C-alpha cells in the first residue's frame, strides 16, 4: 500500500486545527504524534523492513492518538478511567466513523492499522495475534513509550496528571507498583494509587521495550535519566527509587534480556514470517560474527555442522573471502538446510576450500570458528561431533583461539549444561541472549560473550 506522507500530514493538521492548540494537552498530543511517527519509522528501518513497511509504521504513529483530541474536548482529561479508552475511541473514529479515508484511500491494511491502534495502550498483546500484526503493534508501542518519557520531562507533571507537585515529592510508592518495577514489568494501571506511583509507571515503560533500536534511542535521548533523577523528599520512596534505578540499569545494559531456546525459535520464525528471509538473517549473523573479532588471521578454520549454525559458518567464509582473508571449512555432515546450502555454494564459488572432517584427525589453525551445533542441540554429543569438539579444545590448549557462533557447541541453551562443550575465547550469540549463558555452568564455557543483533522481532 502506497502512503503519501505529505498528504497524511496535511490531513492531520486540518483535523487538529479544529481543536484549541493553545491548550497544553492538545499541543502536547500534536507534538507527540509527529515524534511517535518518526520513531516508528526509525525502528522499522532498524529492522531492515522495506520502505513501504516503514511508511506503514510511520502512519500508525500519525494515527495512534487520534482519539486523544476529542477525549480532551469532551472530558477535559487524558485519564481513560475518568473518560474513555482513548485507543478504542480513536479506532472507532477512524474505522466506524470513516475518518481513516481522509488519510489513506486504500483499504488494504485497514485490519492491521485498526488492530495496532486499538492495542497500543494494552498492558499485554494477545498471545494469538498474527505475527505481522504483532510486529507493527510492537513497533508502535515502543515508539509511544519512548516519546512518553520525553513528554513527562518537557511538560509539567501537574498538568499531565492533575495532581499538585507536593504530592509527587512526598508520597510513597505503593507495594504492588514497586513489585511490578522490580520484576522488570510495566506497572499495571490498577496498581497505581499515589502520585509517586505515576513516576514509577513512567520509568517502567522502559521494561516493555521490545527492540534494540528502542533501547538505543532511550539511552541517546536522556529523558529516562532525568526521570530517574527525581529527588523525593520521602525517605522510603527515595530508597525504593534506588532499587528501581538498579533494575533499569540492568535492563538497558543488556542488549537483550536472555530468552529460552523455545522463545528464540519462536521469535526467529516470527521474524521470517514477518518478511525477513532466512538467508538475510544468516548473512547478518555472519556479519555480526565477523565484526565481533578484531583480527582475522589467514588460515582461519571454520567447522560447520548440518544446521543453520553451519550455514552461519559458510556465510562467514564468504565474508572472509571478500575481505581477502584466507580460510578453509571442514564439514561434519552431508545434510544442509536450504539457507546453509545456499551459502555453501557461495563460499565454494568464492574459492574457499571445503573438505569433510575425518573423525580422530587433529587440526591446527591460528583461529577456529565453531559452527557445529546450535541452540537446537538437546541430547548427548555423538560422533563425529564429539571428536571435533575434543579437537577444538585440544587445539585451544596448544594456542589456537576459538570463536563459537551463537552458542558453544554441546551446551544446553536453557541451563548451560553439557558433558562435552567447546571452550571459547569468544562466543557471539545471534539475535538474542540465551538464558544458559548466565547460569553457573554456562559461564564456564566462554571467556567473552557478545551479541550480534540481526533484527529479531
């Protein structure tokens, strides 16, 4: 669907012109709309979505709060509990009263647009939401949360929440609100009771951010830091805010909150279903591995298994060839996934030597890349993989450096366990951190851990 941004802007300005733009609440929402739209486009572009999809994300930002203007005119408040659910109200204006046709003539994406707008203020998205609708809803929700942080810094709390400043400075944080925040969750609206609860609610928006780019923007803008610096006069509130600050720092300092193997599998499939081909993700994974290591020597050895982990190795070999770095590949299986076979052909076409691994035969190389077993591994390591892992570990003891792609082969991605596991100097995990890396067992298998962001949704 083609979206004319200039036309949408013109229609939005005409619509809001009928409201009192000297009213702080109206002006706030007009500015918020434009900022959310640009944030939606930036997040979409960070996921390498096509231009038409980035335009659709931008449109969601322009329309998401269309109900706010009439809400203020009729009820004089942004508080949904005292007026109307602004998201549902806005969706009704657009799709029951036909306002959407002022902005776009095509009905092609009406279902997705209405869903994203109705759900943008929901505490959680429905579990059965189709993956494409989930992705666009998450983009909009991230962008909205990011700019709400700005709004709460640039506009008076008293005007936004209709409470005197003295209440913010002296009130306590409710127990349920504290537990929401310490659990790294958005604060449930029903839990908010005091003025200080609203400040914690603002802060906790951070915990709902889905995308790496969203967290990056929050750090860039600095509005969250300003809110976190709130100086309460209530000693207990001050103590509890310090606990919350620690959790926020923990959340933002990790590029991703660790996930289970099953969650990683679900989100990988969702990313592909949403339009990013597996071959593109595999190439991004290989680029992430390449960028994570500063000095790639000639003679690098890559060991490839039968799955997509092996495919990352084939794609990496092609990149090394492009960089004029000599490498060779040893394969442990004749089976290939479709994407892995594609990059094996490209590596072979680039002149990279590819040979079959011989069980029991030792090898030497200045740098060895482990692309044997991925997160799908759950059982005992069998031959020829067991022999290859022993040889990698022996070579490392003799001075070779070792990089593991995504996960150390032989390690359980959920709990870090494994009777025979590759020991790496660096593990570059792909897409999202896995819980197994942070267990006591998991921490013994790598010296350094890095994340390669490939745009997993």
